[in-house]
C-alpha cells in the first residue's frame, strides 16, 4: 500500500471517528441500523467469537476510556458507538429498584415479588428455585426492552446464615451449605440460561453470587461490616463458607462473584489474590467478572487503613483479580496507579475485557435489544397471573408448621363463623416482601387473605417494636368472642435488615405479653403466625396449651397473606421445613456474633453454631416441620459397603477426596414414602449422615434432599444419590477434603442405615 493510500485511509478512519463523536450518545452498542459506519468494527460483528470481539474493542480504547468501564456507572465511548451502562441492578426475589440500573415507571409500574430466600429455602424444592429464576429473568428482560432495567443483577446472596442475629439472614436460603449450594446453582441457572437451547456462551441476564466470603456481621454492638476482620479457620472456611460460592461458579456457571466489605484473617476480601485470582478465577475457572461490594475499596483504604494511598488500594484490588468496582474509587485512582508504576495497563485490559465479555454474552453489543432473542418480551410479560400465582405457591410451600394440637388446624371455614386477627403483622404489606424488594404487582395481607374466607375482627395490638402498652383490652375481647384467633407477630425491616443486626432473639418489645394474654383469653383455637427472617425464642408459646398451632412464614412475598390463609383453612397441606436452628434467647445473650468458629469449644463453653455443630438446647431444630398428613418411610435398598479402591493399605483412617476414589463413590438410597393421611400434599425428604469421628466432623450433616407430592394413601419411590467425595466428605484442620473410613450412620426420618466405607 502506498503512503498516499495510508494517509487516505487514516483520514477516513479519523473522520468516521470524529463523526461518531459529533453524534448524540448512542442508545445501544453496535446499533448498526442507526449508524452504519459501526459495521467496520470487528467488535460489532456478531458472527465473530466473543474473545476476538472483546480484543478488538479494548485495543481501540484509551486508558481513560478503559478505566471509565471499571466502575458500575460505566462511561460511554461515543466515538465507538458504546453507550454508558449501569451495572448495578438487583433481583434477590424479583426485579428490584434498589440498584440504580432498574426503575419502575409506566408501562411497568411493578414486578412480581416472590418470598424472601429464607422462605423459599424452606421449600427445599430445587426445581422451584430454578423456575423462580426463569420468571425473574423474563420480567427483567421485558423491562430492559422498554428501557427500565439493566442486564446485570447482583443477586443472589448466598452467605451462610450462621448466627440468628444477622439482619441479612433473610436474604439467604438458610444455615446449611448443601441447601444454600443447591439454591445458588438452581436460581442462577434460572436467571442466566437462555430460554432456547443454543450457544451456551449466551446469557439471558447475568447473575452475581455475593458476598464473598465469610460475611455475616453487619452492625452488631461496636462491630460493623466496614471494620470487621473475620477470623476463620481453614477447616470452617472450606467446610461452611466456601461451598455455596464454589457451587455457584462450578454448577451454576454464574457470570459474577462479588467480594465483601470485611477482612478474612486480616486481608480485605477484595484485595486478596488467593481468594480472587487464586480461587475464583484459578481453581473454579470463573467465566465472567469479579465485582466489589459498593465502596469496598474506599472502605479498605479509609476505614481499614489497609494501604497508605488510594492508588495502592486500586492497584492491590486489580492485581488481586478484581474487575469491576461498585462505586467510583477505581475511576478516580486507577490512572494514578498506572502512572506511578503500581499497576500495569495490561491488568486494566484484563479486567475491562472480563467486563465487556459479559456484556457481549448478554447481547449488549448486538444493537437494539427489541430485535434480538428476547425482543418480543414487554410489559405484558411482567406481573402475569401465572407469575403471581407462582409467588403465592412459593409462599405456600415455604410455610412451616411447627406446632399443631389435634383439632386445631386446618380450620373449617364453614364451622368457623368468626375470626379474630390480631398482631402487628396481621395487616402487613411492606413487611412481607423484606429486603431488596421492588414494587410488587399487588399485595395480599394476612388480614385480607383470612377475611376472604370468614368474617374477621382486626386488632393490631401494637406496632412491630411494641414498646408501649399493647391494646390488650381490645385484643382479649376480640379473641374471647371469636371462634378462632390468628396472632400474626414477629419482625420487619425496622428490627432486622442490612446494617441492622439484632441483639435479642425474643419477640420484639411487649409482643410476648400481647400473645400470652390474648391466647389465655381466647375462646377457640389460637394460631400463632411468626413473620421473621431470623429465629425467635418462642418457647413460651410452644409450652402454652392455649397456643394450639404455630406457623413460621419468613417474609412470604406479595401474596403471603393469601398463602397463610390457604394453609390455615386447609386449602394447602404445609410442607415447609425450617432452614435454620432456633436457639433459646440465652444464646444471643452469652455468645458474641463475632466468634466465627462453627465447632463447639468445651474449654470456653461455646456450644457451636448451626445444627451441624451446635450442642445446646433448641426451641426448634433445622429441618423441623409438620404436615396435616402423616408420612412414613420404608427403605427398600441402600448401599451397605463402599469400596473406594484408593490403593492404600494398613491402618488408614481417611483418604483424600480427589482423583479416582471419587469415580465410584455414589451412595444409592432407595426409599419408599407413603402419605398415610386423607389429604394430598408435598413432603420433604431429608437424608442426614453422621460420619466417623476423624477430624472433628459435624455431628450430622444434610447430604441429600428431595420434594415429593403424594395423594392420600399414595406411595412414591425416592432415590437419593449423595457421593462420598462431595456431600459425604469432611474437611480436615488444614482445609482439605477427606473421606473418613469406617461406619457412617445415615438417617431419614426415623429410619437408620449403616454404611461401611473401605479404602
């Protein structure tokens, strides 16, 4: 090519670039229909591989333009036809307007609000977890098409609900690593997987599993999440805190992981190369981006004083493997880090490439989204009757019946002529949808749900804090005159929420007095409904014969009141199981939240945490939950001996859970489950294992679960397949997965199975 040709083509390129700069900001990246000149860029060619497209885009950008795309409010590059993009949207249990990337306005004033994950976790229904994700992603795409929502959602929260005082525990599916892992993988799959089978690289929306890792102290006494150093043993980290994140990446193929505010063993999680580049990107092979929690970098620089300069903090985070900063810290300090030699521009290229690759998988660089795979979705696909019924069904499945005196529930709406509905959550609306909620399509409060079936008298009794004198006279009068009484008590976001941990796990304020005196005055059955994320010490209700039934409903979503009524009046047979341990109030009074140890310590008197390690008394236990029908089990067959063929001989007590020993380590439990009652219903099968005593293992651990629906007198066959290397393995003191050799005790219901594991 002659020099003249080079000059000519250079002029044409610069002219076209200048023309882009003079145009108004683009609405869509690579909108070739609106700007045909964009067709010359390889990154706009949908037929090319994503890696090639990303490389072409990044090489055309200046350092400043790249840095502008390391923050959640990403800057536009008009000369390349790339619009600004807001990364921060939320979809914890429905499309939410908490993040700035999503808003509600005509023609979409609201979206389906499902129960909080703590209630959804109580369903123990993996297929339901995924179905909810599919519905949420459809509503998100529909809103995106009309310019109201983003494509990247920083959900779900998969931290372990380690301590009942944690205000954000409601955002999680519970305290068990297996349940949380299954929830993470299934919900993320529902959110991300394209509706039609096709290119596995494509994403419907991009999910994000958070908050990585060992994060569960928000604001307790003098401790807050911005300053807290979680001192965690290698054993507890691998056994309790990491499994949900591993499953989210390896099984759910999540597009993003968010690092948390806290330090883990003295290092901020967003600055730890072992946790980020080493584990998420290296061991788990994340295909996506790593984001910080909002202002995490500013927190570890200013609040934790971890670095001397902001440039050092920016360099440390990016070098550790961070790709995106929620906040503006990287936008302000990355260029200085590069110019001072703390950070190579190649690291910036790597991070921004991970971000752009995610957007390309979402079709963000494919032009107008209404012309794409999900282009036909719109307002008509949000808040559909089917979606709202799914929210109600999820609430029904998540309601846990904890106590039921014979003759109490279900109530017969033809025999019950009047109902007293009493308590601070009796007419709850906002309280039902919990944290990180959007604007629901509609509400059905408990009062509305119950009054649809029978005449009701409503007495609030007191507000949720119940600090003043309750309306005892009115409440007692209503209960004394009604055929039955429903007391709806518990908490709301003023009691437990983000940045708000509890100090007490009793019912707030004078709610116990309201319950006690109203129940004692009642003429008929008294049904206590507890609405909360964390557990409550309600031993006095459990012991009180006048309180004939107890339901825990978590935060049951937009139609929680209808679901509560469905269970109380027998239109639905309860099948939920508790996803957390319910401790006595002394637990919160004696043991600090900040002790991260899971195992009991006899020397200090610490009783441990969660059903796996807690050795003290409970109000209710993990997995508790009654039904209106009795269910019985029969073990048809089960593995009795497992030969691992490890090649090891002699007095070996455990072996590494890796390699060939994992190839034939599947346990097969063949179980009959029969509904012995007169009412159809679902039943949750929980299989627990007690391993041999090497490495101070859990006293028991959930290794498999299944939800099954049975008609009256119907029997179903359930087969459970835990594996020795994954569900049945233990963790040694150095954080290594091991298979203990010897006798295991498996238990489902009252049925026990002995399993011998040999090398």
